[in-house]
């Protein structure tokens, strides 16, 4: 490119924030609509979408949900991924927003250990049959007794549980599996193929 020519004349120049969001926005809008129709409005409450050129600190970090549920952060490189991965990553973040927007509600539990003390107030949303260690349970009503401890335990769930909860919520909502593809050191989400999220993936 000749000196003095504008950067946007180069077809290989990085996308601007507006261009990144122009590519991603239809997928996000569609996802928000699917979540809302399924009765999960939280991803639609996200106040801000931030394109952050510094976000991508590893080969597999393309997006993140702010812990207070206020914003979705995306790396510009997300716009370059295959569409199933864009959808898979955004659906996973949608799962985080549902989880984070409902403190104390969603847990992974070995199915056999679902606490019957809370009776009908605890719904098993996912899992069963031969699945013994990966059931998603939802506290429809938070326990009155020991509520502080319940919320503290929820906020201290391990990374594997938090990440898997996001995937399972997404899977329930979109009706498709969130799978992981790519080299073992750089697995990223996709939709409808690949194994579930392995433990320890960061
Ligand atoms: Zn995540």
C-alpha cells in the first residue's frame, strides 16, 4: 500500500469496531430472540457490546460476559470465525448471562444427589438416564434457610461448573449441542458437533 493511502483502502486491514459489530449483530439479535422466546430474557438486557482489541489473550478467547451481566465483550477476531463457531460462542455467552442474571439458581449436580429437601422447588432441567454426574438443576425458589450460604456457595462454584452451566443452558435454549473443535490447546465452541467442554479448559 502506498504511503499516505488510507488504511481502509487495504482489504486486509483490521476491521473497525463498527464493521466487527455489523458482522456479529445479526447473530446476537437472533440469539437474544431465541433466548427470549424460551423464557430467558437475560441476554437481551445486556446494556453494552464492547469490541475489545486487547481481549484475545489466548488462542481461544473471543468473547466474554461481564460478571455483573452488564456487557458482552468481543474480540474483533470473533467476526472472522466460521458461522457455527460465532453462534456457538455467542450462545455460550448467552448461557452465562442467564446464569449470572439469576444468582443461586443454576447448578450442576450428580443427578442422584439432587437434594429432595427442596422438593418441587428444584427442577432438573437437563440430564438423566445414564447421565450421572452432569445434570443441570434449577432452584425455582431459593431456599429460605441458609440462603446466604447457598448464594456464597453458588458464587464460589468452580470454573468448570460455571462454564459447563453456560453451555448446558445454551443447549437447552437453542436445542443443539455446544461442542468444542480445533486443536486440543485451542478448542473453541461450535454448534451441533464435537465433544462437550472438557474439564480444565480455560
Ligand atoms: Zn464461558
